[in-house]
C-alpha cells in the first residue's frame, strides 16, 4: 500500500507539471504558477488539480490562439499517461516521503516537457 501511495504522489507531481505548462502556454492567468500553489497541490491534489483537468481543453485552445499550438499539443497528449492509476486523484498527501515523491515527479516531468519541446 505504501508503495502505491508513493507512486500516486509521483504521478500527481507529473500531472501538476504538465497542467502548469499547458496553462502557461495558453497565456491564461496561470494560477498553477502562483506562489504557494505547488505546496497546496502537493498536499491536496484532488482539490486543486481536478478543475485544471476539466480546463485542459481550454488551455489547449488558448495556446493555439496564442501561436503555441504545437507545444501545447505535445503537453496535452501527455496527460492521459500521467493520471494516477486509482479511480480518482488522491485527496491528501500528508506523509513527507509522499510529498518528496510528488516533487520528484514534478521535476522529472518538467525535464521531460523541456526535452519534448526542444525537439519541436
């Protein structure tokens, strides 16, 4: 069970990184980039990421309108592979080891996005 929770935390970090990049490419207000948001999401992913999953299509369309369509498409296509395996996003991540795994997932996905966008 603990290993599954660590994996889910890692995947939530990856998902956060992709949604933040997609939101940023769309040129919207970029709420995921606000100070303190990363800490909030790493603690309560379901509460903070669900709305951004619902908005992902809007972020993609906004990015296309901003001339960032190809880059946003690369990030958008990553989303299904980053969803946690459970039925829904974890409600809480309180354990320090799990929160560390969230950060590791976030950093790994930021690097993967950077590499994918560099190849465009």
